[in-house]
């Protein structure tokens, strides 16, 4: 009965409520910011090259949020959207990324405006912090933090661990043993130890590791996709024509919207880039920048990297392979079939390797969000023993996840993430005015030829923020 209730909630949240709310918010912020994600696209790259005076750099914060966004869903999720919704789903993924980037800009700029100092000389923040300071609701902020920890450290990290182990299921050695220990258990132990080594080093180590792994894994994946396109370049015009033609199949859209290319593309885009959900602002708040807008612009790139680059790489890799999408192949099998048809066994091994890296960096990125929210719930910097217990629990959860088949855990995590979005979206809509004022302040300083420096008093927030007094 519990599974039925959770399933019903999921259907309503992800088919109707959240899809409409996320799209509406993205469109609203796009209009209010006058397409900030397009007109300041070059500026987004410029701010990443700036050197900071210490702490987490803008680039490192971007890589942490991208690590969490880019996961196995960028492989399996895109394949499912194409196999079930058709090639037109790719177009709607692009549309959602364009709109979602505006939401990402707003929530990440807010996280910077309302961030607080931590005990190590850096900063932390996120939706819980701007909900309490901006809206004055400690209880709502605490509910958000609790939902985030349950969603990312427990639910999604268990799922990522399970998916990582499951990527070996197609190989004969998977059913073997290692010193009388089943392979899933052995892989789970190795993964838990690697996770512990990374997270026990704190935020500085996490930011360095993701700053290396994310560009490497993303670059390799996109490179293989480009090779596939070049090897089948004659198919590319037909693939592009199919994407645009099927995207506007109005009869299919209005005849069965929930199963149409539009719906699959929208859902894949929304829940791949997570714009508006409230996760990425936890990483954005840690960046040491001179103006909140700088990190808001950097997070625009995270959405584009996730959807326009990585998800598109999967789509073109599959569609340019010559292998027709089929419901029976949905998920990783379609991607493996596409690659193995051209590269042989290397294709299967490459997708397994990509899944391993994507899943591992997702675990690290997800954990980073949770530590900030733990300290919010404690209302202080966590003591060393408290952090040690929390980090050990995170590693044990990864170990357990590697050995479980838990559709109920996945569905429950989806519901708690939906609740996060239902809290975060109205909050950033209500708090959008400070973001718009900060954006105008940034542009005025740029026009005056200065490197923008933020003062809360300049946008009417004197003594209302902790970091920017």
C-alpha cells in the first residue's frame, strides 16, 4: 500500500505539478532577467577564469554542482526518452535547458547573497539559508534541509551505488566470487572506501577531485560521441530533420501528451539539470567571488553542460549509430548497442567506465550538498566527531546501496526531491527582486569599467545578510 501511495504521488508530481511549475518559473525568470542566460553567455565563461583570494573557486563550485547533475541519467535517461518518446524528445530537452538556466541563475545568485561564513574561513549557503533569512521561516527551511539529506545522501546515493554495480551485470564475471565474497559486496566495499577517502578530506578535497574528474569524464564522453558522428556523418542531416519534425508532431502531443516526445523531453531535461530544485545552490554558495551574480552566471553553464552537452552527446551518439531506437532497448542497452555496433566490445566497456565515473562523481557531489545542510540544522559548525559520524554514515549508505534492489527507495527519494522543488520554487519566485537588483548592480559596474564588487546595502539589504555587510 505504501508503494502504491508513493507511486501515485510520483505520477502527479512528475507528470503534472512539477513539470508545469518548473517550466513556468523558467519562463518567468527568463523574461524578468531579459534572457540573462543568452545575453551574458560569454560573461559566464569569463568569470570562471577569475582567480579568487582563497577558498572554493567559481570553477570548483561549478564542477561540484555539475558532478551531481551529470549522472547515469545522462546515459540511461536520455536513451529512455528517445526510445519511448521518439527523437523529438531531444528538442524539448534543449528548450527546457534554455529556460531552466534562468532558474539556475536566480537560485544560485540568491545562495550567494544570503550565504554565511563557516568556521574554516569560507562560506556555505543554499535554499535553507535564503528561505530563513529572506522569508523568515526557520521551520520551512529546516524541512527543506531534511528533505535534501534524505534525497541525496540516502536515496540518490544508494541508487547511484546500485547503478554502478549493476553496470557490471552484463559480464560473465559478475556472478563469480572474490575470496568467497560476492562481487556486489566487494565492489560496494571498494566504492565505500573510495567515497570515505574523498569526503573525509572535507570540501576542499571534494572540490579538487570533482574539478579533475568531471572535465575528464565529460570530455572523454563527448569525444567518443563526436567520433561516432564523424564516422556516420551522412546520417546527421536525417537525424536533425527527425528531431525537429517529431518535436512538433501535434497530433501525438495532444492525442497522448504523457507519452509524447514533448513530455519525455521536458521531464528528461528538467530532472537531469535540476534547475529550480534547490540542490546546486548549496555548491554555488561556497564559491569565493566578489559579486553574487558571478556565481549565478557560472551555474548557467552547469545546466548547459549537463543537458546541451552531455545529454546531447548521448542522443547523437545513439541516433547517428544507425541503430533504431526501440522500447525493448530503452536505457543503457540502447547506448551499448549503438557503440558496440561501431566499436565492438570497446563500446560496452566504455559505457561501463562512463557509468562508473558518472555514478562516483554524483555520489561526491550529492554528499557535498548534504554537509552544508547538516550544519544548517545544527545551527553551527559541526564538531569534528559529528562530521566523522555523518561521513561514516554516508560511506555505509553507499555500501548498502551496492547490494540492494529498492524501487521503493528510489520512488521515495523522487517524492522528497519533488517536495524540495515545491518549497524552493515559490521561495525563489518571492525572493527574485534582490536577484534582479543585484544583476542591475553588476551590469552598472561593468558599464563603468569596474570589476563588480557587491555590497548588500546597494540593493536595500543593509544588515540583512551576514556575509556581505
